[in-house]
C-alpha cells in the first residue's frame, strides 16, 4: 500500500525519540509524563511494541528492530515460583503482578521470530512462557486459564485466546502432541463459555458467581479467529474454518462503524492478524480492506 513504509518509519523514529530511555534501555509509558507515572513503562505497552518490531523485521529482513525491545523485556523477567515469567513492571524497580496475557503476547512475538530465523533462544523463552501460562490452568468452570497469577476470580478471553495461539505455534514448531491437545482444550472451553450470539467474544467469566463480563473487545475476537484458522491448518477440520469465517463476519458487523474500528489501535492490530490469517486461506480481502479504510482515517485526522 503506497505510503505505509514511510508511516512505519516515522512512528518508529518517534517512539525512540520520545519514549526510549537509552541509559536504562527501557521505555517510558507517556510523553509528557503524567503526575503519577512511574519512571518506566509497564509491560503491557511493550507487548504491543515487540509485536510491531517483529512485523518490521518481516518487512526488512536483516534488520534488528526487536533487539532493543527484547533488552527491555528481559528486565521484567522474574524467577519467582511456581514458574519463571514476566512481571507487569521492571523487576529492579519493584516488579509487579504477573498477567498470563502479557506473557503470552511476548511468547507469540518470539515464536514469529523463531519461525523467521530459527533462533533457539526465542523457542526456549516461548516454551518457558507456555509453562508459566499453564500454571494458571484450573478446572473450575470446566477449564480455562485465569487472567492474572494468584487471582482466581476471572477467566478471560484475553488469556485463553493467545494461550491457544501460543500452544499452536509451539505445536507447529515441535510437533509435540501436548501442545495441540492444550490448544483444542482451551479453544473448546473458550468457545463454549464466551462466544456471544453476535459472533464476537465476551471478555470474561467471573468466579465463583460464573457471571459473564459481556464487554466485547476487538483483540478477543481476533485471537479466537486466528486460532480457528490455525486449528483448521493443523487438523484440516472444516468446523474451525467455519468458526473463523463466522467471527470475521460478526466482528466486522459489530466493530466497524462509519469506516472506523474502535479507538484502540493495538487491540485492533490483533484482530487484523486474525483477518490476515484467514485471508491466506480463503482469499477474501473484505476484512483487510476495512483496515486500510480505518488506518487512512487515523492518519488523516489523528496525528498531533
């Protein structure tokens, strides 16, 4: 698409000019800093940045866009029981809670990198993240992963959807059956508990009352859509492809209003990855085109 490479370069330059602390090799969360900001960013925004850096390396083979982001992420890693994982804040500056989804996003970016360059370190870290996520599996409400370590009150699509994807990427890389078994187990549970009548995904099941948080976010549908396509690719079972196509149709109707997706760009990027995975299989560009429309409007109206 004309002009997109220039946009990518400009955003990348601005991130390092306005948000990077080169002395600490960490990123700041906001600019200008807000009154109660901590010195550096929480892990959550860095999860988006590592995925963006991975996408840039796909576009420009040989470049090392991920390297400084990985150096930052390494500073969030903790080895506390029961499994090593990544804290929500820099460990040397006090650390924080550990969220399964934050960890999974990192594992997914690392698995994408492994598929491109065969870096065994990326595979090893992704397997470590998988072991950490499975410490959050519990059979209360029939299965599923909790959202946050030591918090048995909520099981979310945002911790199960990327958990399925991580298991599937590891299965594709290693052919270990346990990974595929996990993916199907989590997929079936999430679909049963959290799929909405509109063919998008609700946010969470609350425990112990087993009520639904019926908010719908683009990234939740996105991970489940991509999971369906990958399960179809692995198993050749048509039901998974139909699930994905239903989610694509449902999500466009639910989220795409007056030429715009909701104003959360990273959540939307996760949905876009689902659309891209589906496009590789069925060649329907409707959903990709909606993102061209949305992105062009962002650049026309929202640059400061």
